[in-house]
């Protein structure tokens, strides 16, 4: 009697996803683009896994912006990843100093298959994948890969006996290099009949994911300000150019004097208070911001902000340290504690000066650390989501500099390729940076809560 296989993973694909997966069988290049939670990564992982079962090649490649991102999105994939598809037939390990998933069992006919996991976001990331020849390549968030890694990975596939590429990405700037040099170029060749290896493209929106309930769909939509760049990309799955005001809703609210985001009394239920410090130069300024986060990561509340314009007065390190201590004392007097101080890590000498001044003035317990300085657009996106959800607040009258900075923050109109916040001295980037340093380490908890 034939052995009956039991379904252990509840894959549910729309007709659009099913057609894409079928085309993956006959096409060498497969690209899934669309909104967040649209099912594009799961479709690629499923198709890649099916090809692994019969591929004549032993070694394969899986990449993300970081190796952790690759393992999370491709290896785990919320329970739908490779380690779950090949459960009982695979194990994690290392292959030539690289993270790898070793697969061998009934699904592969007893043959060994090794999937190398690597990061590809930095200019020198390509060095980790150099030297090997791969049969197939699956990449998540390909638009966050450095072009050096993309080119190197393509070169590593030249000896493949069963060449397959699987890419996924969220929509980006329509003039981004990933489109002009690769995706749109491939589409043009395919339309002209010049892609003999076969090109397979999927575009999907949040509404194409049949596993999302109407209630959950509404909750996800409420994370975004309608018609913002992130709403159009993450929900509608559109490629859009970032232009104009970054925080339009906040700017309109402030200009109309509605002050929806302001609170007029001392915030309660704070579980941590962080101070962010951004150091300025001759054409900018030093900025301090204190931010509280309430229990359960419910609200982000800006308690106070201050900026010293270096163009109006010359500030030496000793004066700067004094201003910093005065700002901290202001927060301590009002709230009684400071959890941590996060300062711009590009100025280690100035940070050392703040630590020294703190010790001399009875604040040796003050924890002054380097700011994480995550991707600016990730910090901007997180702020926009918090605003859209009504989870961003500021203490009225105490945050004048930051309020002005948020109202005037704009996208750089001259950069038509990359979404970039304008930083030419016409807007207060210093206050924005110092604010973002206070919560960037908590972005995953804050957005997960939403």
C-alpha cells in the first residue's frame, strides 16, 4: 500500500499566487512584488522548496539584507519556511563559515541539499558568497540588497545545472536601480520575446492574501495615514516617488491649531525615559530630546526638546556638556529618572565629555551609550505609523523645536532614485535625529504592538 502523506502546513494561496507558482516550474527568473503581508515571500519559498526536491545541484543560496533577515523570512517565514517544509529532514549548521540549512531525506530522494544563508545589504557583503557555485538563488527584500551582492550572486549561478532565481520585494521608488537595471529590463526583454529562460512576474496587494480576515485587514490599514507613501506602497502595492512633506497629517494638524497630538498634563504610566543627543557642526546644531514610552509599548510621548544653533553661537565641548546636564536635570526634576542616553556615535570625543561631566556633577549613574542609528527611512516609517495609530504624543509647550522639525521635514526632491530626507540646512534634521535615537531600539516592540 502506498504511503499516505499527511499535510502539516496549511498553505492557502489565491488563484493569482497559484498561477505564479506554476509558472515558477518553467521560468528561470521569478519576481514577486507587492504590499506587505501579500503572500509573496511564502509563494517564493514554497516554489523554491519544490525545486529543491528535484534540483541536480547540491548547493543553493538564500539572501536577505542581513543573514538574520534571510533566516527569519526564508528559513522560518512564520511557520511556512524551509525549516518547516522539510521538518524532520533538515538541520541548521555551518558550511565553510556560512550559516546553512542542511536538507536530506525522503523529500529530496535521500540526496543532500545545502542552502547557504547570507546577508547582502552592505557594499562588502558579496565576499561571503564568493567562491561557491550555486544552483538556485532565493532573495527576500531584493531592493535592500547592495548591487555588489546582486551581481556576485548572479555570477555564482553561471555553472548551475538547473538555474532558478526567486526574488521578492516591497514596492520602491519607480526609478530605483533594482527596477531600471533588473526587473523592468527583464520585463521589456520578455515582452519582446528575448528571454529564452523565461520571466515570471507577480504583483500582489494586501487584498490578494486570502488568509487575512476583514477584521485583520482593517487593523493593518489603520496603521497607515491614507495616501501617505507607506500606505500606497505597503497596502496598495504601488511604486511611488517620495515627495513633499513627510508628516503631512501632523503638519496640517499643527497649522490648523487643532493640536491632536499634544497633551497638556504630565503623562502617566511611563516605563522608560530616554534622552537622545545629536551633535551639530558649524552649519547645524546640537539637539536634545527626551521621550517616554508607556507600559505595554502603547504610546511614545515626547517630554521635552531643545536645540542649540551652532550658526548663532560657538559652542565648545565644556559648554555643550553644561547644556546637556541642564537638560537632564530638567527631566529629572519633572519625572525623577532617566533610563538611558543615546548619543550620535560619530562623535566619540564629545560623548566622552558628556560622561566625564556627568561623573563630576553627581550623575555618574547616567547611562550614556551610542545611538543605534538604524536606517533613517525605518525610523521615519515607524514615526508615521505611530502617528497614524494615534500613539504619538508630545507635551504641549515643552517640545517647540521638535514640533517645528516634524512640520517642516520634507523629502529630497533632487534624489529621484532613492527616498531621502532633505538635509541641506533648511530644516531641523538635528531635532529629528535626536528624537529618533530615543525610540529606535524599541521599534520592533512598538510596531508589533500596533
